C-alpha cells in the first residue's frame, strides 16, 4: 500500500507509524518539517492509503480465520 515509510518520510513526517491500526494523532495535526500544515490533497491521499491498508489487513485476517476453521 502507498502509505508506507517512503511516502511518509518523503513528506517529512516523523514519529508516524502507518502500520498502526489507528494513527497516533489526527492527520490534521501532522506538520511539515517547516511546521506548516499539509495541503488538503496530501491529507486526503494519506487517508485513502490508510483506509486501503486497513481494508487489505481485514481481508487477510478473514482469509486466515476461514483457513483455520477448515483445519
């Protein structure tokens, strides 16, 4: 998924782990290294990436659970 470490570091975000189920702080609170807020389009991109990551994670969990039930 796109919200991996490279995208987050490219944006200069520090202390943000995209693998966490819930981000440690609201996206609106994220700041650039120059202490400026991120543009709305960037925030929307991060939200889409996090939602995609959550969806894929949920699907993998469902597949694994179904597999374990069949064993």
